[in-house]
C-alpha cells in the first residue's frame, strides 16, 4: 500500500524488483535489487538529483495509480469467490 499511496501523490518510487511490487508497478517505479546497498543508494540518489528521471517517474506513477481502486478490488474479489463456488 505505501508504494501505491506514494504513486497516487505523484511521487517517484524506488522499490524492490524481486517482489510482487516489481511485477505490479514495472517501469512506473525505479526497480532495485533489495540486497544491493550500492543499487539502493544509486537509485535513491538518481531519483533525488536527476530531474528528468524524477519527472518521468512522477508522471508514470500517477498514471499507474489510476489503474487501482477499492471498487475494482472489490469486483475482482467477488469474481474470484463466484468462480471458486462454481
């Protein structure tokens, strides 16, 4: 939820590439290897200091955040339950 909340505010996001977050947010986030201190440090520095990257990720974040809603989540959950019940 914190990643999606940040994106909904138009903030550039740095997150792990080795979790579901990488799969969910793809190029809308700066994906990093969570086991690499150098990779984490580089990504955070890039997002803070590179205006082009910051603006690009901010635009992509807002666009990606629009794909998610509580209504859509509820509809998909109901669909899964109905399919499971036959």
